[in-house]
């Protein structure tokens, strides 16, 4: 019949291998999906003039705006 506990060790070894493979696949998918959600480069700063905010819609209240337009 074999050594006592040999079957138990084999089962635990297979469980460990399956777990390691699942962790590796999940980690790879996480990295792949994280990279695919970022916008495409190249990244650069754009210089704007102070009067460029005129195309923005007017604010309903001054507290609701994240930007300030000067008259």
C-alpha cells in the first residue's frame, strides 16, 4: 500500500502547486489590467494663457467651482 501518509503528502503538494499557480496568474492579470487602464503617453505639460478659461461654463455658485474666472 505504500508509506503511511504518502497520499496525504501528495494531495497537499498538489494543493500547494495549484495555489501557487493561481496566485501567479492572478498577479499577472492584475498587472496586465492595471497597465491597460492607464492613458497612452507621451505625457506632457501644456502651457495655457490666463484667458483660456473663458470656454468653461459659468459657475452656479462660487463655492461650486473648482476654477476661477476673472472678469
